[in-house]
């Protein structure tokens, strides 16, 4: 193992590159899954449900992902995930019935959970604490870049061709990502990266032991994730409410995504130098405020401005939840803990848009959007209350605590 200090540049080929490749495939899939479902005879509602199964699969895969990484090591877990993704995407490409497509999409979502969690666990272990937020913000940034670039690459692939060809693109990305993991060595060799820990602890015992963390800071994480995920629902819905064309809506969404992808590294640097709350609180307040005022927009210009501010609020929060998870995860059961942590996050991701959709179904889209603006403020309050309680990196003042957070024996 090399004695050189670990830097972001050194971990890029083994961590950021395969994540970026894999997430480009996922980003290309998202706009096309519902359309491929329609091609198999699904109704609009059923096609939307098939798309939702990608997120459902990720939620169902979070806890098993942590258990798998703890048992076989995170690098082997990534190789397994890439192999399974190849099979599931092949099944999607060859699906003749809607249920076959649905099973393949859900299973693909579960592989994405393994892929992200494994790299998060590895970075948490090998990157120095002074670089932790920048490393995990960059990891989150790779997901954002993939979500931004993937649809454009996917559009080029399916131009004039069957929609199901998008699965061949995602399959190629999964193969390429797996090859990078297989051929590019990690910069260091912690136990979680190359092999299992002895006598891995059950996930249930981790939940029981750290239930106070999950019931407090975990609840804050759920609120944060719900507000962040909702922006992807409220922007196109409100643009449609204003009567904008789909192409114009795509441009607005793209502008927000561009701002989003430009801010992940600076925000990580602020979290490392000044503390997590200096990004966490502004991110939630900006997201909450922009969602609260979105129903007040009445045209393209005001919508675009609010959308870009929303992208800024989301972008500066890149890697925030992963960083907080890394701060409080107990070293001996890190993978299992992070699996449950991601379950909190992904549950919020699923819940937020459901609130807006339910409100829209009841006839008040504006009320649903403004409700999530209030949730953004509540998320900021919850973070302000609980992050200093558990993380020694909340602010510069809390850094006087011991360097390793005491989650094995919770504070208070």
C-alpha cells in the first residue's frame, strides 16, 4: 500500500470515474423508462409507475447494500452490483411484457444503491477528515453530472431508433464502470474495500444500537431529501400549469441542472473549512424559499430565475447527506449504518414528490409546492438542532470535540 497521502486526484480513477460512468447510464434511463413502458402497451399511469420502480428498487436495496459491503468488502460489492446491473439491463432491453420490464427496472435501482454506498464507505475510510466533505460532495457531484449529461447522450442514441435502445447504452455504461473497478486499483487497502470484516454485525443490531441517531438526525435527513427531490417534480408541473411547451420546460430544467452541477466542489470546501451547517442551513433555506415562491411566478423569465436559484440551493447541498453520514457512522459497523442512513435519505426522496402529487390530485398544486417550502424550513431547523449534537464537524466551534464522533455511545 502506498505511503503517499490520499488526495482527491489520487482517488478519482478508482472512485469518481466508475461512479460517473454508471450514473450517466442511470441518467440516460430516467427520461426513457416511461416511454419504453408505453411502447409495451402500458397506460400513462402504469408507465409512470414503472419509472417509480427505479426509486423503489433503490430504497429496497439500501439496507442489503450495507450488509453486502460489510460482508464481502465494498469493491467486491461494486463488482457484484455491476454484474447484476448487466443482467437486469439486458432483461429490460429484451423485455416483451410490461412485468418483465418492471422487474428489471426495480432490480437496476437496487444495483445503484450498492454502487453509491460502496464508494461512500470507501471514501469515508481512506480520505482524511480535512477532505471528507470535498470528497463526498464530488461523489455526489458525479451523480449530478450523470443526471445532467445522461439524457443528452441518451437522446442522441435513440434519435431515429427504438426507445428500448437506451437500455443498451446503460448496459454499456455498467460494463465500462465494472471494468474500471476491476482494473483500476484503489489507492489504499482498508478492510471494507478489499475484503469482509470478521463476524459482520447484523443490520438489525445496528438499528437498535443507534436508534436515537436515526430517530433524530435520521428524521432531519428524510426531510432534507424530500425537499431536494421535490424540485424535480414541481418545476415541470408548474411549467405545464403556466402553459409552457415541453421543449421550453426542458430548457428551464436544463438551466437549473447546469447551476446544480457547477457548485458541488465549492460547497464541499466550505463544509471542510467552516463546518457542515454553513452549507446545510443555506441549502435548505434557499430550497424552501424557492419552492414557496414558485407558485408566484407567472411567466418564463420568473420561472427560469426561480429554477436557477433552486438549482443553486440543491447544488450547494451536494454530498451533504453523505458527509453527515460519514461523520456519525461508527467505524466498526460503517457499511451497515450507512445502508440504513441511505434508507432514510431515499425514503425522503420518494415521499416528497408524493406530497406534491397528492396535493395536485386534490386540486391544489400550489398548496402542495408551498407545503414543501415549509418542509424546507423545518429541515433547516432540524439540522440546526441535531447536527451539532452528533457531528464534531458541524461548525468550527464543535471541532474542539474529539476527532472521531461518538455514535457508538450517543451523546446525551
